[in-house]
C-alpha cells in the first residue's frame, strides 16, 4: 500500500512530533553562491557544518559564461562561496573545475544524485533530482542554514499525487511539452502541497535526461518535489559516475533500488492521467508557466485574467501564436541544458542559419566538452548562435546575461515570470527543438515540419 | 526571531494572482547583504508598488510567492514592514520561508478576503483577521507565536540524530558518496 515517496521518506524519518512534523535526515546538501545568507546565519552563531562530506558546492547562478571583465558584485558572490566552502571543508566545484555546472545538472552527472536519497538545495528546481527516485526539494535560506548545522530538516509529510502519462509521444514532442501541458491544465497551484510521482508508459520510455526535465518543472505546477521510480535506465545512467557506489557497493545499491517503486495497491491522494499522443509542441504566451498553448493555437482573448499578461508580453489577442517575431533565443538552464537537449536543438539547426541572435549555454562544463566533441558547438556557431560557458546564465540573469526590456526571447528555461530574464524581458518557454526552430524562423514556429527527414 | 500573537495595522490590496518571487524581489538585487535592508527592493519593478506604502498587512491573490526558493522575497516583504499576507493560497517554499522569518502566510477563502479592508487585527490565538478565519498549520502557528528557532530545537536532539545516523549508514552504506576525486 506504500508509495515510492513514503518508502524513501520512512527510511529518513528520525522522529515525528505530535503535531505531525518529522525530522528528516538529509543525504546530500548542495550549495551555490546564493547560499550566502545561510552561511552568514551559521557564522552569526558560530556553528560548524555538521556533515561537510555530504555537502557539495558549485558556482552556477552567478557563473560568467563569456570572457571579459567580471563586475565586483559577481566576483564577490563567486569568491564568497569558495571561501565559505574552504572554511568548512566542503568540496566545491568552482569556475575552473571541469565538474562545474548548474547544480541540478552536475548532481546527477557526478553520481551524487542516487535513488532512495534525500537531496536538498537552496533552489526550487532541486525537484530535478527526483528523476532518480530520490526525494529532492528546494529550501529557503533558513532551512539551508538548518541543514548545514544539523544535516536534517523539519518537514511535514506531504500527500502524494500520481501523474500517469501513457502512450507514445509524437515526433517533435518532448518532456517539456508534457510538463507545460499538465501545468496549463491544472494551473501553477495544481499540485500545491503535494509530492508528485510521474508514472506510465511514456515516462518509463523516457531517458534520464527527459525524466529530469519532467521532474524539474514540478515546482512550476506547485509541487515541491517530483519523482520517477528507478529502473534499468536509471542504473545504466549512474553506473561508473565519479561519486556513485562502485564494486560490491554498486551491486548492493542496485538490489536496494529495485525495491523502490510504489506498490501496486498504493493509494495516492490524487491521480491524474494524461494521454501522450494528444500532446503537441507547446509555447507559453503569458507571464506564468500555466499560460501555455499548442504552437498551432492563437493568442487568447483579452479577459480580466489575461489582460495584464498580454499587455506585458505585447501580444494581440486572436492572432496565431506561430509567426510571432522573436528578437533572440536562449538554449540552456537546468531544465533543458543537458547533452540530449543540445542534440535536439542541433538537429534542427544543422545546415540552417538563425535569423536572430541567440545564446547557447550548456548545463555543465562536461556537457560543454561533450557537445564540442560531438560537433554540436560547431553547428550552433555555424548557424550564427553564440556558444558560451556553462551556468544559469539567461535563465535568471544574475551573471549579467539578460534580455533587454521589451525584447522577446524564445527560451528553453522554466520561468516566463515578468522580469525573470531581465527587467521588461518577454519570455516564451518551449523545448530546445522549438527554440532552435524559432531561431531559424525568427519567429515562434512549429518545429515539426523542420524535423522531416531528420530524426 | 521574536514571537508574536497579535498585530494591528493597515491592510492594503495587491490583487494579482501568481505573484512570483522574481516580482517580489528581482534577481539583480540578491547579491546585496541583508544588513543593508531589503525593503527598498520589494516589488521593485512593479508599477503598483508605491500604492503599498505603509502596509502592515498585504491582501493578495492566489498562489502568492510561487517560484523560486529565494528567502530574499520574504526579507523584502518583512523589511518593507509587512507582517502578514492574506491570500487564497501560497507557494509552498515561500510559506515555509515566511514562517521562518516571523511573517504570517494566512490562507483564506476568497469571499472572506474580499470583505476585508482598512485597519485590521491579525490574531494568531484565534487564527482570525478582522474577525474572519484563516488557515495555518498548527506547527507553523506555534513557531510564529513562540518565535522558535529550529536550529536550537534540533541541536537539543543531537543524541537521537547521532543514533539514527549510525544505524542508517550501517544499513545503507552506499548512500555515503565515494571519494570521486581519487578515482
Ligand atoms: S538554471 Fe535557472 S532554474 Fe536552474 S538552477 Fe539555475 S537559475 Fe535556477
């Protein structure tokens, strides 16, 4: 009767208070430049880091992606993390480390992310790591300080919602489209208060990278975490990763992981079903991830609910979404900056030229190296796009990679919030292939005709 | 953090749904130390920001504080002078962050919210504001009232944590990362 979530939760529950709040042991704690508030809290109380061996640091939010002078405030954020990590004996992948990258890309890549673990980070997209069958969720600075000091967290066990995606995805349709699709259907508060488990034949058929994209976007539907039961795809991805168990420990781990699945008779507090075959490539038109529509659709009518967003986005109601001119594209982020994402974008761009400028920032230094070896970087630069170093970059604009006010960006990121990519920036979320297609067309466009004969 | 039971002050309306943390504090201000005060960054780029001057209570739309885990969004609200936000629903991480900083995220029925205006009293004892009920997890309520600090609370249970950890790592040794550097 037990869900996957509850199985993992139970083995981490140190105690449960009478008011229902549990103290949970944390297996992995990931910190980045934004963790400075938490380190300051620790310093104010003169507390040590409890388990530096389970804590890992990486520079990503402020990481420079292009050569040139680094402004003082950004340099300060980078060195602040390195100093805090050095002071507390935390292993840190800094700007020049070959293991550097976006925290949610490098966790899995380095084998730090494993099935059955609890993983926390001061970043809401920590839900990404749930793709491996871990309980992974973002926390605020007070909670980061708490984990640093105690390696535990006080949490109330959330109810679990199952989202089953059955059937086959059509060509040109990706995990990003499934995610935007369910968020559009249920709303950004649709899974609020819940942990989500993704199930169904379409999810089982997905690569780890696609599962990560799916879990990554859980937070945009209001869920703090998303999970997929581990299987052979998971094990194949993890085997041989630098920090993953090896030898006898690997065998022991795999035996354990095979039992990590929801029981057939497990009860979920909500059960949602989606037919994969009905999903088309989506784009967002508004300022919330729930404002997503098929690319074949039209800009919604002006209502009390849509007026603000339409005005901010500068869109005319009733016009087809396809054909809306874009000023630039961005391909990257923890949502869609992994090697498969870059391959999907390159498959569209190969032999074609981008009509508008664009930035491609791989999710990690290792992804960057691989993409260069595979010739993907060459495809991007031949098409006229800028190939940059890895970091959060234009997903959040903290490192100075921003979209100018009033400019429209086709973006593979996760948030089309007002000002997310820069003050006044207009963001349309979509998959990497769709962003590549937008670059070629200079406008929002359906990628499917461009894929004919290519996949 | 000091605890509180009652707060009285002007309640002002910010009637938008899905007010996300990027709006509450734009990312470009987040490298600033908290000691400089975050109140000036609160809703910095929003055209209606100045209509909220003097607010102690914010009346907001659904899914308030959705988006990122940045606690700076709560710092901005708190440093601006806001002690309670009334909304039909909140982003989960935002609500947790709020409580950790003495800010009340009061979940209320839209009809109750619609009836409120002027100077109001928030009462954590009765879980009401302006005489209307709000929903708040009892554990969160206790924390706000007592001004509890989780770290102190947890460090008092250190022995129990140590025992658990030994046993846990005994059964699941592979959960400790291998020394990735040395391979
Ligand atoms: S890429 Fe964007 S969403 Fe992902 S961790 Fe960085 S800032 Fe957060």
